C-alpha cells in the first residue's frame, strides 16, 4: 500500500505557479515538486489538495522523521512541519 501525505495549500486568489519544496529537519533538500500554473480557487478540499507520495528526488521512500515543506505560490510562501511515521 502506497502512503501519501495530504498537503493543504489554501486559497489562491489568482492563477499562480505553485511549487512544493521538502526538507529534512536539518535543512537538507529532500525533493522539489513544481506543480505549474494553478488556477485561482480553494485548495483546501480533498479533491483539490496536493498529495505527496513520500519519495525523495531519487524516487526512494523517505524515512520516519520530522520534515518541513514550503509552499510557494506567486507572492505567497508558507513553511509547515510534518511528521512521517512508518
């Protein structure tokens, strides 16, 4: 069974290029996902949320631990914390 993490992006008031950047707690880059231009709308619903498959840039499953992810959408940037448990 493949595990995924649901990441709530929020509300985009206009079309924006969106990217997610994942880091381990020590600050090392794990993976960057460029989602391209996303239309304005609410990205808090299950259907429009962003899902991460828990893989690093090499396609390997990440280990349990504390991770940070940064959401970049135009002028909006937010960094959040998540815990991966296996």
